[in-house]
């Protein structure tokens, strides 16, 4: 395996909303992580994690439904094989 076959990626994004109460803005920064590791010529193991710090945040508010909290820390581990 070449060193370049090992990949990782990190990103950050803003989650939040413009609140309908007094025009205030509620913002938070979330970090995501994606790792990929080749296990063979056509097989790879991958891990994707969103909201790495497991922050509690409000993702959306509306007059009809109130406020909705964002996802905690979803993680997906996958094993892929190409035929």
C-alpha cells in the first residue's frame, strides 16, 4: 500500500439559525471527520463522524413547529468491496 492510499478529511461548518425572537442569531461551529483505509486492492474501511465534539445545538426553528435540536454525533463505519 502506498502512503497516499490512506486518506482523511476534516471539515467544519456553521449550524444555527436566525431566531425569530428579537432577531438574535444562534450559531455554533461543528466539526466532521472522514477516514478511509484500504484493506486490499478493491476493499476499503471507512469511518464518517459528524458533530465530532457532540455539541448540543438548535438546527431549526419555526413558528408552527417550535425548535428542533440537531443530531448528536452520528458515526458510520463501512466496509466496501468492489467486484
